[in-house]
């Protein structure tokens, strides 16, 4: 019985490991969204992503960095705490694949190579797999937790094919990325490195000001590029699986307090953010459900009550 309950707990609780190292989020009220001048913000957020920080605008808390540091050593154990993330990774690539196909608005050639920026890369589960794709030119993967980045680099050293510049890990938050860009990159992209794909898997539900975070992240995306990620709907089902069961004292699979249901983001809220800003098109979501013994499966319509992928295109042509 306990094994069945534990398996149920994993259905929508994928995100506790491979995330943006748990940015600071605390709110005792249910999440409410306001449209203010085209910006979507939750009530009562004291910590936000700002545009002109004195030192660093990252809202990553020391407690959350410490939490992920403790998990770092098990990141590449396919049977450990990151097991569900390893199982989900193929679906990530399936969701991205249509964006790699030639279209009338994004002319491509068989030998076209793409650049990726993976925000909140953790130990590099997605970043390393993306770097191995024949269609990939380079992957830049960032995370603010030092020990996690060291684990990612250690794994990288085991495969010469992943050596820089094919795959580059940086210990920083998205707000600080420009400080880590090389002079060559600055010259190539005129002060800012731009990418064909920006990925934010299991990130948004841990951001105290998601609209501000997306504003900063999307500035690094090429016209015609894709912003792709995954998050969790704020539903009763998600509350049951990620809070009541997943954090239960006896059968829970994550520490108590890992999740904040108020931070989850519904698909219509995410869609509303992009519709409130010009320059975005082709917003699409896909729900995914964990089935014991079978792994993660795409289930149309399940995005309304659990984990889901999303993608959206920045208007213009990929250069």
C-alpha cells in the first residue's frame, strides 16, 4: 500500500530536483494575478526580479541553495531522487522537436545548428542531452548553486564530446549572465549573447515574480527563437499529489516545505502573460502524467490539473 501511495505521489511532483535551485518564495495567500501595465504579478511579493540590481537581482535564497547542495551528489543516480527527471527528459526533447523542423517563417537547412540557454540546469540532465544532438551548435547551462554546477562539470568531464564550447556550465542566475559572457560572444551578438532556444524546465513555480523573470530571460532569445519550459498547474490534484502525499511524513518522497501550491501557474495565466506583451506567437501547452511502471506519458488536457510543458515563439526570423 505504501509503495502505491508513494508512486502516486510522484505523478506531479517531478520538480523538486532539476529546478532553478529554489528561488525565494513565501506567500500565505492563494496566488492571485494582476495585470498592471501589461505585467502579470502575484499579490504580496516582497522579493522580485528587478532590472537594475546593485549587486545581483537574483532572489535565490541561501536556504534553497543549501537544499540543492545536499542533493547534488545524487543528481546522476538514475534510481535516486532525480529518477523522475531522468525519465521525463525524453519527453522534453519530443516537445522541442517540432520547433526544429523547417517552417515558412524560420528557414532552416539540413546542416543548421542551434544554440541553447538552459536556465536552472541543475546537474545537467537536459543540457548534456541537448549538447549531444547533431543539430546543436552549443549549450550554455546556468544554475546559481555552486555544488550543483560542480556535479554537472564532473559529469561533463566524463565525455570529451561535451567539452566547451559544445557545452558550457556557468554558476550564475539569469540576471547575472551578461557578466559571464566572453568578449568574443559580446562582439558576435553586439553586447548580448542571443540564443535560438531558451529552456526553463521546472523553474517558473519557484520564481517569486515570474513575469519579471520571463522579461529578463526572453531578452536573451533571438527573434524567431523559442522559449520552452515546464511547470505545474495550481489545481486540487496538484495540491494533493505534491503537498499532501509527496510531503507526507511516512510515504513522502520530498522534504516537507519543498512545494508551495500558491506558486504554481495555470496555463491560462501563462498564456495571458505572453498575450499581454507584443512579439510572441504560437503558444502551446502539453500535459504530462506519470504512470507507475510506464513512466511519463503525454495526456492531452492534463495540463489543467498537473505537470505540463509549454512553448512560445518570439516573433521574427532566426538569424
